[in-house]
């Protein structure tokens, strides 16, 4: 393993430890509070939110393939990751500008930030997958991205479970539902909403909304990019990533 690969592997190991931590006391308290708050919402509201997020995610992730990049097959790990970092930097800048603009625009524009940011996150995942050599026209690869997204924006309790699936993806993928409608969208939307609620609610506050929106969006994209890189590193070091002829 060359020095660059060793550095990537060391970062992966540190990230794996983080993903496998037991929920802290604060995590458990926050989860109980969110569960109680969710219980106060009428079932029709939950159904409406679940349906809205499901349609937004499916529309980008499982819709047309015209935005899909061709997978990069002939590249070393350092070349792949340099390209991925550039993509993350581009999306961070775009998301921060979008968050500042919608945050400065008051309540209604602040609400518009939600679908815009969601679309940027999903498009980032497409670009990251392609750079690591995976073709997201494959249904199972799109479900992999859905799990990466869920891992990035979940409570520690749910994160432990999602991590185990991704760490053993080649086995788990054979148990995937044949229809994306069978995915647990209710848990997906609740975890995602709970994770970003505090950061994004402050974006709706006059005066500070623009600054909060820019910082929150920047950090959320950074979180997703870091999670995606390490998820694909898992597959690379497990020998599951396409490698160019003559490499390793």
C-alpha cells in the first residue's frame, strides 16, 4: 500500500470507529425528545411529509439518467479522491450561496431551501459514485447512495445499523427489495428531518437567516461528502472497487 493509500486507510479506520460508537447520553436524550415531538404530529402530517420527501428523493435518485456521469474506471485512488474533493468543494460553495440567498429572503424563500439543498446533495452523490468507478444506472448502486445519504443524516442509534449494512454491502445488496417503494421511507424522512431541524430552523429567523443558511448548508454538504468518501473507501479496501490494469 502506497503512502497515499495508507493515509486514506487511516482516515477510514478513524471514521469506522466513529460510526460504531454507542449512542451517548446526549444522543439518547435527543432521540427521546424527537420521538415525543414526532408523536405529537398527526398521522396525516407524517404521511404527507414522508410522501413529499419520498417523491423528491426518488425524482432525482431513481428518475431519469440524463444527469448520470459515466463511471471513471481508469484511475488510482489518489486521482479519484482528488476529483471527489473538487466536487465536494464545488457543491459546498454552491450550497452555501444558495443557503445565504434563501436565508436572506425571509420565511417563504427559507422553505424553498429544503428541496434545493436536497437536490444538491443527491447530485453530489452521483458525482462521487462516478469518480469511484460505479455506474449508478444500476438499481442497487442507487440504493447504495440512498443508504449513504441515510448514514450521513441519522441519529447515532440508526447510524450504527446503517453502517453495518454498508460495511457488508456485497452480502446485504442481495437482500434489497426489488421495488424502491418497499424502502423504509418513514424512518428515512424522520431521521433526516430530525438531524437538520435545529440547523435549518434558525435559517428562517430574520437578520441572521443568511449567515445561518450559508454555514449550515456548507457543513451539511461537507458531512455528506466525507461520509460518501469513506463508504466508497470501504469498498475499495475490500477489493470491490474497479481498478485499472496493472494497479495493485
